[in-house]
């Protein structure tokens, strides 16, 4: 079995949602497993000194169109949330709490959260909604006091800021959803080839 794909995502990211609907099946096709790791993009953007696409001048309208057309191309239901983006601290903590008990249950919960937000327009920042979604997938014992302090995964952003490439996440193992949602990159990631890198196993005619 090849190394697992580490799938870092934020529940309020449209590209994460699109990737979440395809990544497991594609990884299985290539004999790989996927480890899901919720993160908080807001904290990452702050550390990098930047903002999300929808807050960048001239990018908001384009991003909204790209979210919708990417979903249509991939055949994934998508309705842009009226309240976007939202805090995902609650669902991320709930995910890690569930993951510590049952990985498969946590995965089902993650799908429910994504679909509730991007297909049904639910407010996933609301603890009551998170509890409802947990109950829906069978996590009947999930109570806020139990998972409210769960540790959310941390992505190392210092190497990205400093440019210290030697300690940066390895390509094709640490998967960024903003790449993986692009269909032409999906098979390359799962096959262990970074997007944009030529397959050196094939010699070009001279």
C-alpha cells in the first residue's frame, strides 16, 4: 500500500467540498488511502499575511463563478451559501473528537457537514446544527462539552512564509484542496505525481 494522501481542508471552502466528494474514490483506484485533516483557513491566511480569494480585489465575482462551474463540471450539487464564509471551529472540533473514536463515523460526519453547507445552506457555525448533523450520522452521544475543546489540526505555514522548502509538506502526500478539485490534477495526485511536474518516467523523443 502506498503512502496515504493527507487531505487538508476547511469546511467553509468550496474547493474543499468539491475535493471531498471525489478524493476517496480516486485514491482507492490508485491503491491509496486518504487521511482527512480539517484546518482553519482563516488562521492560515493570517499567518501568511493574506486573505481568501473572495476578499481579494477583483477576485470575488470570479471566484463565485469558478465555484459554481467547477461543481457543474464535477457533477457535484452546489448552492453558494448566503452566509459565506463562516467559522468552522465547531465542526472541525467535532470531527477530531469523532475521529478519535471512529474514523469512518468522522468521515460520514464530514460529508454531512459539507453537504449541509454547500447543498442545503445550513449554518455549520451553529453548534446546534453541528450536533444535529452528528446525530444524523449516528453519533448519538456527541455532546458539546465533550468535544468543544478538541484540538484542531495545525498545518505548518512557517515554511511557506520563509520559503524554507526543505521542511515544506511533500507534494503528492500533503494534498491541497485548491489543487485537487481541478479534475486534471486529481489523477496525478492519486498516482503520486505533483501537478505541473512532467512524468520523468516517460522519456521524450529527441
